[in-house]
C-alpha cells in the first residue's frame, strides 16, 4: 500500500459521507486505503463507516478509541499505518477526484529518502480557488517554512508525509486534561529535517465549519484550555532551524502567555531562547490579558 488517507473524527457522521464519496471516485483506484479514527463519537459514526466497509468500494479501516482530542487520533493513526505515505483529511473536508493520482505520480517520479513527503494546495469549497494562491511555477521542492518566510505562499497547504518519518516523532505526549494539542507538532519536526516535493495542484477541498463550536472561532479558548500543550508547541517553534527570527519571536510571545495561563514558574528556565523570551515577556503578558478578555464570555 502506497498511501493511507486517515480521518480523525468526532461526531461528524453528517460530513463523513462526502469524504468517502470523494475517495470512491478517485481516478487512481489502487494503492490507497482510508483509515477512520473515531475519537469516541456518540452519533452514528460507527454504523455509517461499517456500512462503507460492507459496500467494498475502497479499502476502509475503522478504529474506535476513547475521546482524547485530535492529537490522540494522530497517535492512533500512526500506530496503525504501514503505507509509505500518509495524509490526514479532516472529516469536514474532501479530495478532488485526481488527488491520489497526483500524489502517487509525483512520488513515483521524484520521491526519495531525501524528502519528507509532498506538499500541495488546499482549495476553498466556496471559491474553488487555492487558499493563499498557487506556489511559484518553478518551485520543485521547499522546506515548509520557506513558503511563508520567503513570501512564496501564505495560506493553507496539504501534506502527504513519509510515514516512517512521522512514526519517528510519534506519539505526541500531551498533558492530562488538555485535548487541544495541535498535531502539527509532529509535522513541524519532520519538515524541519527534510524538504517537501511540491505539487502545485489542488489536493484537498477545505470547508471551514462556522458557528461558535468551530476551531477558528474557539482558538482563544483552546489557549486557555491547553496552555501546557501550547507552551510545548511554542518551545519547538522557537527551536526550529528552517524558520525566521520573526517566527521565533512570535512563538516566544505566545510561549510567555501560555506559561502565564498555566502558572509555570519554570517559563524562563525551560525556554530554548531565554534572552528572547525575557525580552518579549511584556508582550507575552499583554497577549495573556487579551486571551483572558476574549474568553470571558466562555468562562
């Protein structure tokens, strides 16, 4: 098996069929499977996916686990994936019909141990256009942070990662009671070591959910709910090699705010950039107060 598309999901039975149908209509019908990680859903997710399995249109695996947050879904996925490449597709997104073909053809032509995987474009469902625009036409490969730091592309992207590299940094170790640990933590580690092959095509349609329960509108509450997890992410971001001073500076500011929320007295001692952290601590305090203000109505 060359590619595993995995979908961590929680109570999204109403959107899963769209993911499934997009996989069933792929122009490349072999060498991939769909792995559904059910993070303790209480709706009819199990029954729905079991029906997909019985239909036999594509290889589908289903794993149920107790609710633990998105990052634990990634941990479960990488404990059970054996294919060469792997790609997460969220339960409210779906693939264009040639996505698997584009990924596998690009990897067959250029893929090697020198690359972390493949990076392509996310398209908006509403506009049918790339979020943040296209990559430069002549870009064949890049480090993940080259896109933003060199102003090549600012927007969402989709990565199909080499599974063996992701397994090297998995599982993510979180903190009791904190479910909002961003699984991008693993991708950052891998993509700081090796570049990605560029596919300047649509690999995923993204449909951002709206309403008070959407991730985009509750990010400040996540900062409040999982401060130690965000502090760990910020320490990594300050330590990355292939990034910019401005990126590290922003990470340091967020790190200070997360440490204030968690009341971590070792905030300076544990920082990988102590002088920078100390210098931005007033800005971190301002961000901390802003987060408290933004989450006042939720508390």
